[in-house]
C-alpha cells in the first residue's frame, strides 16, 4: 500500500480547515443562513469557494504526477516499492497563498465588480490580479485535469485575441486586447465564474461530500457484500459481483479511474481465481467502473452541470438517465453470463457468501441514505439542500452505531478525502470556464452550432455520428465534465435544432465523452485495470470496449427515441424500454456468441442477424420494431433448433474444484 508522503499531518490540518470553511460557505448559501446578516453576491460567493478549494489543489497534487502505471503496479514485481509523491514544496505554498489572496481580493470587491463594470474597465490592481488568477487557474487545471486539457483551455482562452483575423469565417468573432480579455475571463459572468462553477458551487459540493461520506462510513464494503450475496453463487459470479459493486461505487465517486483503483484490488483477483483471464477480468472492471458516472441517483459531475445548461431540476435528469443506465449494466451482465457459460465457469460456493437478508439488515444505514436522498430529491423544493441532511444522518449513525468505529481519526480522514475530491473537481471546472469564456466572449459558440446544422442539412444521424466522434476525441484528452461543457456550447444546440430532445442531446454527449475511458488508444480506466490484473493494456482496453458495446449504441437509441430518456407518454416509455431490453439481449448474445438462457453457441450468420435486430429495436418506428423482433426471434430460434446445447470452449480454463454446478443466472 502506498503511503501518502505528501499530505502529512500539518497539510492534513490545512486541507481540513479549508474544506470545512468551503463546505460551511456552501451551506450558508444553500440554506440562506446569511451568517452575521451578510448576504453574499453570487460573484463574491464563487470567489470565496475558489479561495477555499484552489489551495487544496496545490496541497494534494504535486507539480508532476506519478505515472498511473507506477501507481497501480503495471509491469512491476509485487514487492517493488511504489513511487512516492514529492512533499509540498515552496512553490506549492506560494501558489496556495496567491490563489487564496487574489480570490479573497475579488470577493471583497464583488459589489464594485458588478456596479462599476470591472469586467471591461477595471483598476490596474484588479487587472493584474486577473492575470494572476488566470495563470493560477491554468496550473490548477493542469494538476487536476492533465496537460492536454490545459493546453486546450489556454488556446481557447487566448482565442479572442485573434478571433477577428482568422481566415476561417465560422471562427471569426469579436476581438479583445489582452488586459480586457483577462478582465472578461476572471470578472465576467461567462468565464471562470460561468455556469460550470455556478453549478458546482451550489449543487455539486453537497453531492460530492455525500459520496465521500457514504464510502467512509462503510458504504463501499456494504455494496460489495450485497453484490456478493446476490450474484456470487451464479456462474461467473465473481465478475457479476464486480459489475454490481463497481456500479454502486461509481455512483459515489463519479470517477472511472478512481473507481477501478478502489474496487479493482478486490474484484480482479477474485475473477482471476474463478477462471476469468486477466485481460477479461480487467476489461470487466474497467467497463463497469466507467458506468458509475451515468448511474442515478448520484451520477457524475457532468450530470449536475446539465442542470444549468438544460434548465431543468436534477430529478428530471435522474429520471431520464435511469433507463439508459439499466440497459448499459444489463448488457455487461448478459455478456459476462454468456462468457462464463461458454468457458464453463462456476459460481462461488454458497457457504463462502454473505447472506442477503443479513447483509441488508447490517447495512440498513446505506439503504436508508440512498432512499432518503432519492425521496427527498422528489419531495423537497431545494435539491441543493438534500445531500447535507443525508450526510448528517450517515455521520450520526456512524458515530452512535454499536460495533462501528467512527471516531476522530475516521472523521478527519473523511474531511481530507472530501477536500481532495472537492479541490480536484473545482480545479477542473474553474479551468473549463476559460474554454466557455473564450467561445462566448467572441460570439462564436452560436455561429458554430448554425454552421454545423447547415453543413449536415436535416440529417440528424450524420450530426450524431459527427458528435460521437468529436466527443470521443475530446474525451481522450479531457475529463468528461470538460468535454461535456465544451460540446454543450458548440454541438448540442445544433443537435437540438434538428429535433433531438434536449435531455437526450445532453446525455448523448456525456455517454460518448465517457466512452474514451475504455476505448483504445487512451482508455485510462482500462489501463488502470490492466495494471491491477497484470494484463496487456491494449488487450484489456479492447476487452472493455467489447463488453461496453451497449454504451456505444444506447446513446444513438435515446437520441432518436426520446421515450428511452422518459420523454414521452408512460405507455410509449414502457414499450420502448421493453423493446430495448430485447435489443440489449440480442446484442449481448451476438457479441459474446452465446444465446444467454438457451445455452447454445450462436453461429456467425445468426450473430449478425441478432446484432442488426437488436440495434433496430432501439429505433422509434413500428417498422423497425417489427423487423428487429423478427430478426432477433429468428436468430435465437434457429440457434435453438440447429445447435447442440451446452457445448463450452475446448480451451476453457479449469473450473474451481469446490465450486458447485449452479443454475443459469
């Protein structure tokens, strides 16, 4: 286990103090406490949030990061020492002090910024401070989001300097001089203080802290044990446990890579012991983990940013995302079951598994927490307040519950982890604001959408394909939230203009931006899982891409059929959901080459027919539904009639001697 040599005791204390101040500040704004009779303007509040969490970025993130492969042990012996991150240096302290000082300066002058138009005509001191904060935000983005997204943010933030002189007509826009541009980025309402940071500072803070609280009070262990008790006994049970527990963990963390590094050390060795190849085990973990950011009720950062861009309550986004998330994990589950059947793998002995009822009884606080969160989101008028009440319940139960240790040490660990999470997210989102600012200040964001529509005419499929490719490319170098914000401004308006439902259009971007976590040549989640599984990185990424095939298809389905994001009558929603379940079944059987439930190897021709039929079932017309059902039913029926049941691969790994022969899952 790697010891944290960077965040030592004094720096832990600093992170805790800054985190408590930042969270209390957010609660003051969300609950309208107005402590001391002070009512903060929005811009002053956002500057103070930055003052609390930007310094945390420079405490927890070193100037140069340890390579991911070194962290997870890829290519190393088990006994080799894990590289240690450098301690906090003088330049880290300087950045901490400077970032806090300039943000507090702007917060104190929030009223003057608004009343006297400092966005365009600011005093010299404010202009210099704007340049300083511009650079600090870029460095915070580099440490949290990586070099690629920082270069992109820098180029877009400088773009207004030359917008008028570019030879490409669609990119021409309003031009600014450098001092005015710094003022617009830092003191305007569309740059660093734009919609992304506004959403993060009001809604996202509470939900992120809730996810950390759920983990630190034992939620991660509970969901893993619950998954074991439900799925462990069936064939390929260890992999099905990985799918379920990674989905639950992903709801809490919202990060594919951190999810892999958290659940992977438990699930990947278990899968390998039960007969899964290292490559396939890593692929399962990576694919399941990357689905956490699209899984209600918590989801990832980008889903909360949708609240501002779409202009709807988070509960509507939660409802819209439910069916696609179910289809995604159903696809993984069915493929895992088909693989396990084809390879002759068995389940975990029942005697080695926890009991479902006992696990639920023991984990009642976590069930209660999710039920409270979901219920209060629908019943209360202020969704931003909800997570704080649930956090309070979790912490009180953890402290008072007999047999659970949650003392001062555990509480401080929780605060440090919360500060780390919030600091990293705020650092990314503040930097992404520079991209938004560059496009908005020049007026180019609207013209880009119009040009996209004129380029493809009325062909919505072409623009969706172009959008998918763009999302994937951006996702390789940017975080999901960064790619989403960029495309929500540039591409989504064009898609909506062609008749796609707004919620479906925004979710389409989020799904395709997250695809890069499992797809070569980058596949960060897959590479992390490969390190844990001691498997080739590219092969693991290919396996993850195959397992996550539904994730590539479902977005096109709900973009063309809004019933799949609950944007239709109840009858049509239920019909679309039922047909899409059949479609996912057909796709999983075709990809894995095994008719799940009938236990027969599917011949190549029937696999093609099932895949085509499965895809057609996602489309909204009666003709495609009938043709799709006919193709799926025909391929499965002919496979059942012509292929002998139960034949497994000749090269199947030996099943565990103590594993029982179990019924199909």
